[in-house]
C-alpha cells in the first residue's frame, strides 16, 4: 500500500476513534425513558463507526511487520467483540449493559490506537 493511502487510513481510524469516544454522553447518560428513535440512531452510529474502523484497520495492518500485525489483530478482535456486545446492549435498550460495554470498548480502542501509533518498522 502506498504511504499516502496508509496514512489516510490511519488518519480516519484516529478520527473515527475520537468520534466514538465522544459518544460517551449519548451512551452513558441515557435513561430508560429515551424514545425508540434515539436508541435506533445510536445503534446505527455504532455500527457505522465499527464498519469504518474495521475497513481502515484492515488496510493499515498490511503496513506493519508480522510481529506488530499479530498484536494489532488481537487488539482489534477484542475491540470488535466489545463493539458487538455494545450493539446488542443498545438493541435491547439496556442502559446498564450499554454503559458497561461502552466502557470496555473504549478501553480496548484506546489500547488499539496506542499500539497503532507506537514507532515500529513498516514492511
């Protein structure tokens, strides 16, 4: 992958991660009386961000050495597992589970971003 495309994917990952992290107020401060439309909108936003992160992460991984790829793949898999759980919690409109899975996904995403930005040699 050429450097510009790789850097663009990495930039989109960071931007999408920042947007996901800014969703805290919507997810953590929601209450059980919220209308169905807001839950639906939050669920769509989570799935959209997850899809963009997945596509760009797939592109970025190809630029790293084999040792670094394994670490990123493991962290990415953990993050996407949490995102599935978060999506399920939002679908079932469970405030407690939404808060719990959002916090897990947030920690996993922060660890993934940190690992992506560590200075490692590219292939």
